């Protein structure tokens, strides 16, 4: 009899009475899927957390069902493109073919309709832009399951496409309770309520009813005011040519206090999937006045959050790693104090 190895003793000792053929043990817990597909009133289908999900957990990783060169989307007449797309999707092996044609369109669930127009509508509603490398043409990809995640303006999930493995990854950016709907942002959430609603109507044909959009009017007004402050701060902070003394006399908001305010506004607006962008600015502002320790703290937070929602291969993460390694050697060292001698370093690129 071959006994199942027990590592570290303790609670596992009882397992040593079983043979290797028992693996997995009947008493071992079956992994619980993180989500289940459900009909959601007013939204067609969505994904709900089937158990508590911790911040940072990868919820799914999918390779595309269909991948299309962006140049063909732009160059071909819609009829020709729809025909080619339909032929490609119709030739997919099952169950992928069924999963593709069962995706929602802006006009509701498609069910059994597998016409060319339906294939095009599915593509128009569900495709993600998935560039493979900088300078390469865009690819448009449709993924099963991931396309089922509905939009929210304070999303609890974020996704990024990993060109090395051709996988789309979805991560929880906050702790998610069982039964809570999984959401991602289809649009830039740093927009006023009216702008978000207009964009969602125009591109996806729905009005958003998320918690942020359903606030009473006086709180919508406060939220919109915070959004406008964020937009203004991003403009002034991304101008690396304004030295702090000059900015203070001109009432231009730059420097570490402005960076702290930006982080606070992101938190108040629930922009969990975008916090790395605020921390990035804060790290540069602290380094810009020569405070290496505080710059490193913000850079560490930027790295932690950025790695979660954008993957490892991003220029802004390299930038932050360089700052952490040697703040004084980083391009941003004391750039706010240099009275314009330095014209600033690399363009901000945390998006
Ligand atoms: Zn919303």
C-alpha cells in the first residue's frame, strides 16, 4: 500500500491511512467557483460572486473565442465584415460556437439567431481592443464569460490583456461579497454623471443604474464636483514644467499636497481600479520636492495596485521600480524645485 505523503504533520496525519488511489479524498472540499451566471433584472445576464472573493484574486483568465485585425474593422464595408465574421464564428468548434452566438447584444439576448447581422451585433457589443504589442495594429477580441461582466462606474473588477499568453485576465480590485454582481468599467469612470450616461447610451444603448449613478441629486452634484477636481488636478500635475514656487504664486495646484488630494478624491469616488494612477502622480510629486521616503511609499502603492490591474509589462511600472531603486537618480528628483531648468521627464502613461 502506498500511503499519501503528509507534509508537515499536524492535521494531515489522518490522510496517511488512505492509498494514493483515493486522491482526491471524498472529504476534500470541492473548489467553489468564484462566480455564476445569472439573469439580472434590467440587465439581461450578468455574473454574481458565488462566494466571497478577496481583493487581488484572479477571477478568470480566458483566451479569445474570436480575434480580428483592427485594420479589417476599419477598412471593410460592414456587410463584407459581417459576412467574414459570421463564417469565422460559425466554424468555431462547440462549445465555443454556441457560447459566441449566445452572447448578448445591445438588442437583448440572441439565443438561436446565428445570422450575419447577429454575429456583427455580438461583435460590436462584446469586443475588447487587445493590442499585442506597442506599434502593432489593434486586435479586437471576443471572450466568452468575460463579455458577460456588466458595466459599473465604481467597478469591483478590472481586466487586462496579457499579450504573452493571449489571455484576458479579470481580477477583484476590492473584497467582493457573495451575491454581489461583478462589474468592470466599459468607459472612463472619471467623467461626470451626465457624461457617463451619454457615453453608455451612445455606445451600448443602456443607462447606468450602478450605486454611483443612483445617488440622490445632492450627492451626484458632489460626485461631479470631485470628478471636475480630479480632471483639473490631472492636468496641472501632468505638467512637469511648472516649478512649485511659481505654481504657488500663480495658484496652480501642483506639489505633494495636490498629489495627496488626488489620491483622496480617487478614494472618495471609489476608483479602486485606477488608484495606481493617483499614487503614480503622488510618488512623482514627493520625489519632485526631494522627499525620497514618501516618494517611495507612494511608488510602492502604485506598484502594488498597478501590477494587479495592468500586469507586469507596463512602462509606468518600470518607472516606479526605478524610483524605488534610487529616488535621487530618477528623472523626477527635485523636478518641482529646479525653477524650470529641467523640462520634466517621461510622459505620464499609467492608463
Ligand atoms: Zn454607473
